[in-house]
C-alpha cells in the first residue's frame, strides 16, 4: 500500500467521487470527475479509463494525463494489458508494464510516459465488461499492493453502477436526438403521446413504442379523472404511413376531449360514444383497434373493454396470465355496435401488460412468430427471475428474437405497475457474478415501492451489490454458485432486506472488526463492509445450524 498518502484521505476522496457520481448527467462530466479524483484515490502518477469504442472491441483511452485531453487514443481489440483485462474480466497487477510482452503503445501516444507498476481492473456488470480502469506508477511504492487492489475494485464498483445509469440515460438522449431528425410529421404525431409517469401516487406507467417506419399508427393514452379514477388504453390504426398517422391524431384528440366523461358513465357506454364520433370522422373502411381500461382504486376495480386488440396480461405476484375478455369489434366500423366492458379487482394484479399485435407478429430468421412460443417463454423467464424490470426484459427478449428480420408492423407495449401492491417479497438465486444484475433489479424494485429518492435508491443498490460481492468472494470462496435467498419488506416507512445463504458467515462482532475506520492500521478486510455500514442504518449478521443471514435496514 502507498504509505505517503493517508488512507483516511484516500477513502474520503473515494466517497466524494461516489457522491458526485450520483449527480453526473453525462459521460464526459462523469469521466472528468473520475480522472480528477482517481490519482488522489490511488496516489499514482496517471489513472486511465478505457471504454468500448463501437462494436469491434476497440477501447478508447481517457486519461488524467494532460497529453490525452486533445487526441483520441485507441487500443485495438485484444491489444495490450487493457485488452486482455477487457477480454478475460480479470484483474492484472504487474510490477513493470513497459517490459511486459503484453504492453501496447498506440502510435498516436505522444505522452512519453514510461509505465512501471500498473494495476488494471475490469468494470463489470455481471458477465458483461463495461470497460477497464488502470492506475500507473504509484508515487510512494514500487508496486501496487493488495489494499490498493481493494480500493481500486471498490472505486470500480462505483463507476460500474454509474456507467449503467448513464448508459440508459445516453440511450434515451440518443433516441430523442434521432426523433428530432425525423420528418416534422413524426414529431407532430408523437406530441400526441403522453410521457411515462406515476398517476395518483399508485399506478406507474412505462411504455415501449417501435414504429415500423418514421410515421406510425399505434398510440397510447391515459388521463387522470376525478375520484382518483384513471382512463388508460392502447390503440392500433389500420394501415400505415400518413393516412394511419392522421387517423391516430384524430383518435387521440377525440379521446382526450371525451376523457372527462368516463368518470361518470360505464366504460362500455364511453367506448360506444367514442366509436360513434369516430364513425362520423373517419373515411369508409378505416378503423382503430383499441383496448381501454378504467381504474378505480377507491372501489378496487378495473373495467376492461377490448376492441380488436390482443387481450391484456396480468401478473398476480407469481404467474403471468392472459385475461379472458369478451372481444368487441374495432372502433369506427359501425355506429350501431354496443360495446361491452368487463370488471375484475384491481388488487388481483401488480403488473398489467397491454400491447399491440405488432409485438406478436414479428418473425425471427426462421420464420417463427414471437407469439408462437417466444412470448410465453419471455413471460416465464420473468416469473423465474422475480418479474423485475418487466418492460425492459420483455423488450430485450423481443428485440433479440427479431434480430435479422424487418419489423412488419408498429409495436407498442404498456406496463402498468400497481405500486400499492409490493413487489415479490422473496427472490431465490444462485450467488454468482451472473446473477448480480437480477439482484440489483430486485433491490431497485423495492426502493421504488418504498418511494425512496434517487440518491437513496442508488446507495441501497450499491450497498447490496457490495454484500453480494463479498458473499461470492468469501462466503462461497470455492467459486461454485450456491442457492441464496433475498427477502424484502417495508417496516413502517423503512426498507428491510434479509439475505440468507449457506456459505461461510460472520457474526456481528466480526463485522464490527471489519468496519473499523479506514485510518486504523490494524484494520482487517476490505472496504466493502465499510461501505455497507455507511449505507445502511442497521446491519445484523446471524449464524445458526449452518444457515447464515444478514438483515439490512435503510430508514426512510
């Protein structure tokens, strides 16, 4: 370990970076913060971060060295020590990088830096490697020691979580940029679609919309009504192109103008009124398939009117199932149709899934439709994984299925989460790096249910991530995945998370020794346990009859 830099100062710098990461809004801002503080944390001459460039495995270098600020330095796929760390996902700590056969000096590198001791770590999200961090030439020692590795790995875990957040944010920004470049008609059309939100404090709405071309005919809508009611639905206009876009505009405008009337009349009557008005507005042969839901939390009811679209699916906390609803014809065909709605209890489901037929009809390279088998398999996978991040997981399954094919129709999905019902309280998994993402999803779902702030949610996810990492490294040190159970509940306003395992556990007394202040020279263990003690208000370890557990409590 580098003795010249007090460990307390290094730890303070580490937590300062972690705190600032939670507010970083873009990658350049984040990298600037990382590189500004990384040399303080590692007490070394240069720190670098290498992130994937494109899809070919090349790594782009960002460094604390002034010489790197103006030129983009690229390390080709598989080259150098960083390339090996990126490929193998293993830490490399060497005494003299310049004399190592794996050392690679890009032709563009004009820094004149002679690398001696070098510590390189992968930035991991489960099996996926997000990039590589390197610390070069320690100031006070000839090599990086084990404690330097501990600090750097903790630093890397902070960075990995933040990179994942910014990756999702960057994707959203990129999608927004692409939308701005599309035709003005598309912009006008999308202005009719509401943005995801939480309505009346209990119903969280998330959406996925993939038009077959720049102009789509799918749409969705929701409108809060008096008495905490909500009218919500999804629509699919027949045809494509400009005619479908114009009918979509007509339909959404009409629904918006009549939405308030749904608060005081049965849903079937309201849909019938919308249908009559559409018949007056639309050309012959045109129609709109719509599924409409009327939520009434005060009466614990949901009324459903399905008119030409696939029936909704619901998740009752254990299984996904298709609602058996009596179908009605699409809207706009005939004014004489008397639309009927059905009723179920709102408390029967935590998640509601609405979708247009575009998601079912897409074909893979073998000509198989998504609805033939893949849709059911995707929902069963959600059941096995605890049903977290429903929309993202379903979208990924659909997009993976559709690789190599062209989308034949607009695809729209809405997921409505009833936040008044807690997520699944138990999550069973094999404790190994491949399951860490699912653990994060479980924890994040519960922080959302407990209405925690974004900062608190990030810290709780980070703290649990550190604990699982310690289980993998120490409790199950043989490297084999072992069954582990995570339970969560809301106690008052606080969140309680319990993790049970059959690995090598510790007692509370041992935990107290592991979390001594970083300045203590006789401190044992790494910084992971110290992070856990800082994040949670209460940590309780128990060992009994070969079964170990830890209960973490985060106060609201």
